[in-house]
């Protein structure tokens, strides 16, 4: 099993550009999460999904959109990137009756 | 997160020394999760605590959840360079649907050989 994978690993965007981050898990987990990690701020939840076809807002959803068309994939989109979105993005997933989250390796995004 | 505070923010110890990291919540902890993160990598699950007074150990790392379930400590005995990294606590505060975890800011541990 690959666990949780994220693509790309690194990306540099210019202000106003758009991009999509892909998270994939092969553990048949129901729940999936997108976090951002910034110095001094810890991990903050952007959006999450409790199942295929459903998404919900987390703590810091503004400027991001998500989709979960397939159970194994959770996409995070930035429609118009801003320098404030420079961060490391982590995806995580978990089974329905377990609170243990499995994390991907992260995507380092820089917006200039 | 202001709901979950970790201390200290960073820690530098000499190899072989013991150390403790604390995670304090302003609310009742229904579950407390300790993760470790190496620089540039994702989070690795260490252990989970749910019951007040519970204590778990894995190799030289011991975690406890106090009786009132509002604080947890992570103790490393005889630290080694391999223990270096960022330790994060994540808490189930049972506030919202989706069973989300709230994370602390992390404690950066450096172990000097």
C-alpha cells in the first residue's frame, strides 16, 4: 500500500494563477482532510470530507475549493493564488471509526 | 490553535538527557494524539490517549493524559538524535461534525550528539 500520496511535491505559482493539488489514498478511508502548516501557526484545517461526494469547510477555507468525486481522491484547488497561500499543504485520511489520521508527505507551495 | 497549547515551542537537549513536552487544552480532551514530524515530511502517528490517567509507552517515549483530561505530556527518556523533529499534539474536542482534530503549534526538538 502506498498510503496517502500527494502531487505535486513542490510548486511555485505567480499571484493570480490557479492550480490543483491532488491527494490519493489506497486504504479505503472514508474521511479525508486538507491542512496547511505555517510557522508558529501549527496545522490548520482547510476543508474536509466525510465521504465521496461530500465536502465541508474547516478553519481556514477562504481562497480554496475542494472536490471528492472518488472515494480515494481529494482535490484542493486554488482559483487565484495569493502570496498568503504560500505554505506547506498536508492531506490526511482516516477510517470511519478511528480518529488516527494518516498523513501524506506534503506539498510545498510558494506564491510569488 | 489557541484551544490547544504546546510547551515549550522548541527544545535543545544533549543526547542521553530526558525531556518532557506538554500539551494543554482549554476544553475537555476526548482523545489526544501525538504525532512526530521530520523536517520536510508528513506526520507520523505515535500514540493515542483517551481515558483520564491513561499512560502509553513506545520504546523510550511515554505519553500521559491527566485525570481531568485537559493536559497531556510526552516524555522521552535518554534522548537520541533520532528523536529530533517536531512533535505535535492533536485533540478531539468533540465540537464539530467530521470528527476533526485540533492541532497544537508543535514543539521542535533538537538532540545534540
